[in-house]
C-alpha cells in the first residue's frame, strides 16, 4: 500500500471498522470517545474535510498514516 492510498483512507471509516462510532456530529467535525485512552466525554475530534484527528485529552493529533494504534479493549 502506498502513502497516497493510506492518506485516502477515511479516518471516520477506519474508526468505524474498529468499532468506534461518533458520539456527536457537528457538520464536518465528528467527536468520538477516544480510542487512545479511557474517557466519559468525547474528546477525539475527526475533521472530515481535512481527514485529520486531534485528541484533546492527550493534546495530540495527526493524519491516519502517522497515528498510533487504538488501544486494545
């Protein structure tokens, strides 16, 4: 798989394939419970237009192809 093919993967689609669904949808910004740490309030934002994520609980974000793996449940 090339970097261009990986960049074309939708972050929201990737999260859905791993069992994560948005807790809140605000236009093109979807909020999830973080796949990277335990929380009760959604702090993991995915920007559908830019295909990037940011975890406000961790203060980190990036593109899908450089993101860490979701935590094991």
